[in-house]
C-alpha cells in the first residue's frame, strides 16, 4: 500500500454494526439531487447505478461510523457509496445495495 493507506482489521456482526447506525431509510438519492456528494465508492459505483434502486440509505453519526458501516456492507456482499451532505453540518450516509426491505422498510 504505497499510497499511505493502512489496513485495519475490525470484526463486526449485525448487532455491533447496528450500534453505528442512527437511522435507515429507502434510497432517496435521486429525489435529493444537490444535497449529497460522493466521498468514496466501491469499484467506481455511482449513486445512480441500478444496483441501488431498491437499496437503503444508512445514516450514521460521523465519518468513522460511516466508513465502518460501508466496509461491513461490502463484506456482506453489497455495493456501497459513501455520501456526505454538501452543506454543514456534514452528515455521513452509506448508500447500500442491500434492499431497504431487509431493514424492515
């Protein structure tokens, strides 16, 4: 990893991952154009990718929580895009391809 990155191993399960989440909602990215900007995505995924059409927006309380939730979702086999709100306060949201129905929505 010559770009200055480090690898950190963290073990999460559903219960621990849920502690990082403040709320979950259906994917509303297309309805809220101009509210979010992409911070990071897996394999160049874009929020308008069809994989996210029935996905969920997972709201967290901070950047570290969002990074962990994003990594957890990817490890579970879902695609993710890490978003932040453009205007302060900077809220962090993980757009996941996990169906919103899996969260009971």
